[in-house]
């Protein structure tokens, strides 16, 4: 997309902070997000929390001056490969700007950074019924994680403790 620029967010900059909050809030309101906006206390803690986290990587997509897409990522580590990896924790594009290749451009930018850092893989989770996102992920080369075929595909589990 010629008019779209993807940049690494500088979370010390107030304009980038506002962009990340706006985009994540829009994502939270999406039916594939949380279906409601981020609570005020989460909004207050989000930027300091991302800044304090040691491996945060946030990419922003700009259409001119307007922030229209975000990828929030964290670097992890693969023991079996003894190499870092990048987990894409959130990927979101504003509803009016979807279908223009911005999501794909953000994923390509993450991949580029991952290659530069010597990462062995990119990981992400996606909800089963998020067909649009799943199509995009498949198109750029993601598939359900498997290690030994007989053991089946990876499942993502969570236990809420707070
Ligand atoms: C998933 C998401 C990030 C994709 O962003 P995007 O910028 O629309 O993605 P792209 O344009 O690169 O690709 C989307 C695909 O849908 C197609 N598409 C066409 N019209 C579309 C529209 N109006 N809206 C969305 N996608 C459309 C695109 O053409 C593309 O398919 P193709 O590559 O086969 O042509 C975006 O839909 C989104 O923010 N969804 C809500 C949040 C979400 O679900 N995030 C993923 C969580 S795992």
C-alpha cells in the first residue's frame, strides 16, 4: 500500500501513546475483540505497562498523519531452537481502513524485524471463528503450530487468576 507507512512506536511520544490507546480501544470494541471499550483503569495502566515490559515491540501503520493500524508484539524465546521469537499479541486495523492490505503490511514489518533479530519464528493466537484474520494469517504463511505430527496441533490454554 503506497500511502501507508509502518513505523516502530516510540512509547515516550505522546502522539504514539495516543495512537496505541485509540487503536487498541477500537480493537477492544470489535466483535472479534472484547465487544466493549477498554475500562478506564486499563487505559491508564496500558502505556506504562507496555513501557515497563522488557520486550515490548509496537508497530503503528499511518495513513498520512492518521494512525490506522497497530501490532503489539513481545519477544519470547524458543528453548528447542535456543533463539528468540516474536509473539504478535494484538493486530488491529480501524474498521474503515480494512481490506487495503494494512494488516498484511504490519505482519510483513514484524517479520522483517524478526529476521533482523535472528528470531526462529513468529507466533500468534487467533479465535477459531475469526475467519477474516485466519485467511490473512494463512495467506502470509501462518499455520496451526505442530512439532511432532503424531502429537497433534498446539492448543492455547488460559487460567484466569485475577
Ligand atoms: C484482521 C485485521 C487486522 C486484518 O486487517 P486488514 O488491514 O483488513 O487486512 P488486509 O487488508 O491485509 O487483509 C484482509 C483480507 O480481507 C480482505 N478484505 C476485503 N475487503 C475487506 C473489508 N472490507 N474488511 C476487511 N477485509 C477485507 C482483503 O482483501 C484481504 O484478503 P486477501 O489478502 O485475500 O485479498 C482486521 O480485519 C482487524 O482489525 N480485525 C479486527 C481485529 C482482529 O480480529 N484482529 C486479529 C486478532 S487475532
